[in-house]
C-alpha cells in the first residue's frame, strides 16, 4: 500500500512539473519586483494559512538569512507571528489577521506575496486589497483554479492541480527557484 501511494504521488508530481515552465514569465516578473523592492530599501511581506503559513515562514527565512550562499540579508517578513495573528483575530476577526499587518508594515514599493492552495481564504483576499490600497506590488502562489484570488494580484503563479499536497510541493519548488535566482543577483 505505501509503495503504491508513493508511486501515485510521484507520478502526479512528475505530471505537474512538466507544466511549470509556463510560469517562468510570471516568476521573472516576481523576481524583478522583489529585487527592485530591495534595491529601493523596501521589504517583502509573505502570508499564508496552515501549510502555506509554514511555507511563508520558510520562504521568508531563505531570503532574510540565506538560501545556498552567504550574501547580504534581505528584508522579508512572514506575517505569521502567533501574537499578531491571535490579537488581530480576537479584536478584528480571523478575516483581518493579515490585512492589519499589511496596514502596519506595508509601504508603497514593497511586495506582498500570498500563498494559497485554494485562493479562497478571505484573510488573504483582504491582505491583497490592503496591499493594493497601500501601493504594494502583489503576487499570489495559487492552485485549484485560483479561487477568489485569481486575477486580484499583479503577478500570479497558478499551479494547475487540485491536490493540496502537490500544489504545496510545486509552490516550494517555485520559491526555491526564486531564492536561487536571488542568490545569483545579490552579493
């Protein structure tokens, strides 16, 4: 049984990976936006729920600390602080946990990246709305057709899968490629 699950998962992932090169133009657009943001003294804000929150933290630490080489630290913040989330959730509702942080931390020229396998998280929709209102460049890593977030962001990386696990695996590959590109651009 385990062997067949592994074989099926590997087959699904292999089939998905074949289509990801179509996302290269959007990835280049996001990479350029991030690099331009940092060159102007800005920061990248990253948000997600559940496994995508873990991915947001993972992505941010690869940028802030290091990916594969020692280079200067880059301003990237995962909007996943438990105190901020629970305070905003308690005082303003779960749907506002990220937009409150975007309002507090985001500035014109910064980049907001949201990760969502479904694209239907109201708290991420509101974060994007807040980011756009404040003049942030917005980007979404999506799956399952994009949901409510489809078409809301300046840059969209839509993974063509209905499987949460495969979408998250593809998101990780995509942000690791972005980190590798950043490593090559920054001393």
